[in-house]
């Protein structure tokens, strides 16, 4: 046994050891032994366990190793964080989803049981608190064992293993990649150099803690806390010796000793660790024997990752897309992706479970999850931009009847739901709601492009001379064609932009596109809900956002989040008047009628939409507290698969309009979301814009 003792340097003669090393006949084996022994001497000296290697005269091999040792780097990237989990919270601070590439939950040293710490050190590195990063005794013992035996014995200290783990995650070049793998002599020497340097940089307990938080236990569980939760549904602070022995045993081969798939091998490995604890005096013979007889006691914990494990998968996916697309989370797409994969974030979102549950219940009640028709609902809080709910009647996933597409973030033709935006344009120009046009069809415009046969009203109904309130009440096409003639197509498109609709580009229009007033252009339900929210908040427009607070899980430091950029986009008089006019569809002679009125006579404003040839149905509207947009269509394509025949609420509908299915979904969503909330009246129409 070598007399290696920390802080007690003494000269050592290698002659006997070198003579032993020269006995093998093959020169390659002898040179490997020479190299290892000198490397150990160099590393041990640097760790404070030997005198200068110059005092040990060995060979030219030793000099080359010493020269190489002195030139090796020591700047291990210890400050770079390991991948963590990102946790999503609802507005009340309750978790509803998590993401991780590595399931890891960092803990402090006092949050890990003494049983686990003693089991780990006793089994993996019994001299951990004695060596300086490299253990010459352990390396020498393993070296001669491997020369004389068919099985291989390792000798890496916990510090060396931590070095490997850091470089696996943060290797900066090809050499560090090789060190992380650690399967060559040069790589092992570099690993030793890093380990020695790390011991001088960090205290022992910090090295132990970092190791326990970093190491892999199988089944995507990284670190002792995640492992405790996954294998035993407990925490690291509660681990006993039997549980600790199983977890430490997994470190040797996580797959081979997986207790869920290989219980016999896992039991044998656990018992081997318990024997080590007995031999080192950590456990008495009786304690070890009782522990070996104990069942494995594994209890798989649920640690789902991604949106599939969430109760609100489509809201979760919308959050993920926001993280990957919004500059608040990084200037470039690459930076945002790296941040997302690295994790370590606790994100508070605007998700309101009451609203989300009501929306989901409504879409499933209408169509179920297997219907060819799809419903997408977005609920937004006026004045803040907070997206409080997203729902759709599909199961999350891949395969028949499932999807991972968030419908409310996709653009569709909006039909007559665009008409209030044309009205807002007119009011901005001083055109009053009392303005009248003859609304009989067909109508051929001299300023606009005309469809074949001219513009007509739904069902070819003639309305005579009517004003804006009457036109909104019955959704009269020709009135709004004449109105957009007067205000200008480009101006209407610019109004849509002011209200946060980005999919209609005024610069790409000729000014003759009268179909804009009838919703021939595509808009996302999320942006439609946000546009109508401006009418309910005195003209305040906000970008829709889901993440409203971000905190670093480790440091608790607040991080930037998307800015809703709330600002007054249109005059309050214009917004208030549109909101007031939007009550007209609930009139007994309106497109919605009193049957869609909100519970308790709560005031609301809304507008339905039906696109050409029944490709899609819409309703958008709300109150000063919430607005919601509901889209109904066939995700395979509305033109190819129109809503001419669809089963909903247990019966068959033909030539569906927005009032028949989408509207009841909107009502049930709003009723559920606003249940128990104070009733607020809609703004009064401004006299200057009505008379």
C-alpha cells in the first residue's frame, strides 16, 4: 500500500512498482502501466499528496507526462448551469405543466438525507474527504486489479465524475468532448487535472452537492431529488438506507438495474451496496441484513414533461410557442431555443382555470372530440392582453383524431365578424351610426371589385333603407359594402392593424377589395378576441400574451416577459359606441336573439360570422371583463370540407351559420368564466357618433 496521506508529503520510490510493471511481456501493456503510474504521481502531487515528481526518477515517459500536465487547462466551466425544468403556473400560482430535457430539481445539502449522503460517499468514493480530487490509492488498486483480472474496476473520484458530467453538458471543444467520454489515457490525465483544479476552487461539500444534483439515475431522472420523486414518490430529504442503496446502485448502470424493468438485478445491486455500507461500518450487521431482506419498495412517481401531461395542453403549447418566438426570451431563435431547453424557469401565466374549464366543457359538449368539425376558443382580458383560456375539441397528440396544432393561433376567414371593424373605421371618420343606406341586393359597386352577380345579403333578403345598428343587428352585407365604399378599403385595413390584426397588409391592397368588409381575409381567433377587447376597454389595444411573470428557479431573480404594449389605439368614443352597437345581435330580431344572452341578464356585445359557402363559422364578443372568439370549421380546409352538414349537440345541422353552434359555445364559455363575477354594464354610445 502506498503511503499517500493528504498534507503529509514524503518521497516515494517507484522501483518496486516499476519492476512489477515491467513483468508483462507485451511492450504496449508495460508502457501503459508506466504512463498510468507516472500520471498518478503527477496528479497526486498536484493534489497535495506527494512531493514533486522530479524527486521520483522514472523515465522519459514521466518527463513527458509532467510537461503535458503543466500545460493542461484548469478553467472548467463550473458556473454554467445544468439543464433544469421549466414550470408553468396559472394566474393563481398553481402548476399546470412542466418542460424538461433533463428532469432535474436542484436541492441544497441540508435537503438530502444523511442516509443518502453516507451511502453515496461510502460506495462511490470512500476517501472523498481525504484526497485532493484524485485518489492515488484507488487508481493504483484499480490498475493492478484490471491487469490481473478479466473484469474492470473503476477508480474515478466523485470529483472526477463531476468533471465528466460538467463536460458532457458544456464541452467547449473536441478535447473536452474526449475528456467527457474519458476512454483514453490522455483524456484521463486531463480529467485528473480538472479534478485537482476543481478541488482548489470549491469546498468538498459544494462538490458533493453539485454531483448529487447533476448525476443521472435513469428514466430521465437527473439529480437525487428527481430520482427520489420518480422511484419512490418521496423527496431526497426522506430517503432511507434501503432506498439510497438502490439509487446509488443505479449509478453503475441505470438501464441494467432499473427496478421497474429488472427488479432482480436491481435487488442484487442494492444488496451489494448495502454490503459495502456494512463493511465500512455505516450499518451494523443486523441493520444491513434487515435492509437486504426488505422489498425494493419502488413507487413510480408521475413527472410528466411537455404539454401532453397537462390538463390544458393547447394553452401549454401556446406558451411554448410564445417562448420560442418572442424576443423577450432571447434576441434570436437560437438563443430562445437554448433557453427553453436549458430551462430553470418558473413562468406564471394568465391561465384562469375557471375560464379554461368552462371553454373546454363548452367545445366538448357541442362536438365531442371525434367530430370532423373543430372548435377553437380564445378568451382574452380587455385592457391587459392576458390570454386567460384556450380550448379546442381535440385530444392532444399525434394520430387519428388528435392534434398538436393550436387552432386559435392559426388564421381563417372571419366572415361578418369583420363588420364591426369597418364600423369603427366609419366612426373614426365622423360617420355616425344613424347613417342610412339602401340595403337591397344584388348590388354592383362602381368603386369596388364585384363578385359574379353582384353583392347579396344572406338568403337574398332585402332590408330597404337601414342604419348601422340595424345592419349590425341583422348582419346585412350590402350595408357594409356601401359603408366600406365610403370609408375606403385601405382605411379599413389600417383600422384592423390598429386593433392588433397583423395578417391584413394595407400595402398589398389595391383599394377595390370590398370583400374585406365581409371577412374574406384571414385572421387568427386570438387576434380577433384581442381586437374586440379594444371595444370593451375604451379603445385600449394590447398584444395577446400568456406569460406574465418569469423567475429564475435557482436565483429567484425576475426575468423579462413579453410586453403586451397596451395603448390607446382608437378614441374612447369610437370604442364605446362600437361596444354599445354590438348589443344589437341579441335583439329578438337579431342574428343571436335573446336565447344567446348571457346568464343573469349580463350585458354583452358580440358579432357572428359565416364565410362564403359555409367554410367556417365565428362569433366574437364579450364584456368589459372578458372577450372570447370562437371559430368552427374543418381543419382539413373549409373550402374542401364546408359546414354544409354537421352533427352537433346530438343532431344534424345543414348550412351552418355562426348562431347555431359557435354562439352557444361562446355563451357557455362566457357564463362559466364570469360566474360569480360582478356584472358590468357596457359603455354608452356617444351621442356625437349616433345622431
